[in-house]
């Protein structure tokens, strides 16, 4: 681990959307974890960090900087980070911020994509998401993005073609959630109740799907994270 600083920085946009079971994996790999709260903390240190910085999800949109001014600072800092090719992983809103910072358009999709489904993986060399070949993932978003020019598409869904991309070995953007923990998904159902009802999502069915798929995803997502960390560390 000597090539990477021993602390993982995670930028949080919503209290219950954290690193989930990935936090334990980082501890097992010998890393510490430090959270930064977007809109509250100064994010400069997190974005200037030479080690891995993870940008987590949240219910706001990239294009809402008039209502949430801190987003513009986040974008500006992220642009510099990406130009420096520092290890960066974005999840959901984090992926959208990376796409935007790389010059791609982020916009509201035609429909909410909330629930569990399998992905179509791109036939690219060394696709870090290959372990997901037959595993359902949790989608929870209404926005989507165009693929940045310099990015390599890694995965698509039936609803949205751009679900994951990478730029080189260091930068990884995931529209879906691999970090979710089976035992804590009830917090998502409570915290996002307004969004779920507005989107006419069947909450009992989503709860049942969580129980059905989440444990299997944890196993596969652990493998993906470990592979990504090897990729970043051994660059």
C-alpha cells in the first residue's frame, strides 16, 4: 500500500448515503476513512488529496448550483483533480459530477431508474466491472449524462446507456450503487420516501428486492473494489 496515502477521503451529500460495506473493505486493506460533508465542510483538502477520494451520491442535481452554491466549488475543485489524474471514484451524483467536470452534459432523464436490475457490460479490455456479469445492482437516480469524450464506457442499462465509465486506471464513475449494505437499506426507504412516492415505486416490493439481491451484490462489489484498488495502487 506504500504507493497510496493511507486515508480514503469520502465526500458525502446525504448522511445515510455513505460508503456502506466498502468502508469495512478499506479497513481490511489497511486504510482509514475520513468523511467530508458537502455544503458544510471545506472540500479543498478532500479534492487535493493525493490518495483516493470518493464522491458519494445525493438527491440534488449537478445543474442546481443556483440553489446549492457549494456545487460550483465542488465542480471547480473536481476539474483540477481530474486534470491531475488523481484517484477518483464517483457514485451516482458523484459520477454525474465527474461527467460534468469532464465536459459532458448532465440532465434529467425521461424517467426515474429506481430498483434492482442487471447491467449490460461493455466488451472492453480489463473492464473492472466484469464480476457484475450476472448480478443485479441497485439503481437510484433520475438524472443521466452523456459519455465524456475521453472516457471509456463500461456498462449500460435498458433505460440509460451510460451507466459507468473510466478514464485511464485512476478515474471511475458509477451511476448505480455498489456500496449499499443489505442491513441498512431501510434507511434509504425512509429517507427517500418522497421521491419513491412521486415516482410511484412499490416500496414493499423494493424492500423485498433489497433482501433478495443485496447480499449477493456485496460479495461481487467487494471483488470489484479490491480490483480497482489494485489497479490504482499498482499504476
